[in-house]
C-alpha cells in the first residue's frame, strides 16, 4: 500500500472520529432535553456576537451642515417637528417581510461530434517488392484514429416561495452617509418546535414609513432567514453518520 493511500486513510479515519465526537456531544445535549421543550435563546446584544462584523459600504464625501441666519430651517432636516422614526443606534423599527418568488426554468443542450483520421503510405519503402515477410514487419498505415463524442444535458427549476410576516429590528450601526444597519430576530415556540426569523440589512431613513415600518424589498444587502429547530426539524435532517459519509465519500 502506497504512502499517499495510507495518509488518505488516516485522514478519513480522523475526520470520522471528529464527526463521531461532535455528534456524540450533540447527542448528549439532546438526551438531556428529552421530555423538555426547546429552550429559547437569550436576548443578547447583536454587536457582541462572535460572528458580528460592522458593515462597510462605499460612502460619499462628508458634508457639513449649514445653518441659515434668522431661519428655523436647517439644511438636511426632514421636518420642523421631532421625527418618531428610527434614527439612532438602539432604536426599533418594524420590518414587513413580504417575500414572493416563483421561477419555472427548463433548458436542454445537446452536443454530438464524430471524427476520423487515416494517414499512411500504401507501399512503405517498397514493401510490396520485398516479399511477404517484409510486408508483415513494415507497417501499411502510419496513423489511424477514430473518435465519437455525444452529450445530452437537461435541467429544470420549478419553485414557488411565499413568506409574509412582521418582525421588529434594532438599529445596530449608523453609516457615515446616514443609512442604518438593522438586525432583528424573532423566536416562536409551538409545542416542541421553535420557529426562527432573522432579518438584517441596510436601510435608508427616507424609506421608513411614518408608522416606523419598512418593507423588506427596500432593505439593501438583505439577509432573511426563516427556519426552525426541535423534534420536527431533527426528523427532517439526515443522521450524523450519513452526513459525514456524504462529505467524505467521493462517489
């Protein structure tokens, strides 16, 4: 057995062992929760999460606010009275998630190619005059090739998605041009299943309605996730061993 093959076997065994260890820890946690409802996540500061990163976007040059003498109006102001819409870090606003997507795509491509090459000399170095024995040794044809290639590919997509709900989000960052970075998370527990809705992205203050709501279609860099965890989600997932073998096996 070659050294490279031994190294691959050792690596595969190590990955299987790590996968078994990880699944074992998860299994212990799940065993400790038998008969208990799934626990809700603690309310935490989004900016303090391990994977949180401040959003950086292309910004225009900063402009200084100018005040007109003997005037109540300031350049850049939206109204004379106080605006109740979200504008500062920590403010809340309601995101109206209205996501409807439908796609029906079908395509097919076919390809076929056949080629044949035949090159040589009938009488190679006077093989016919040298006798039967020489004709057996000397080639009659120098090169003969024949190839055929056929390809037929088909693909189709047929999906329909519809999600309509509301979620409150908190302003976590204000960009230099005034745009707001928002993030909201909602958890609903029904019996032994928790449904999670996560919304994040960048919004313009001008797109926020007077009732402090904004449609999800007006969120730039939108990240919307809707899923769940619990007994039903566990049954819908393949077993840990099957997931590990799906990743490691090349066939």
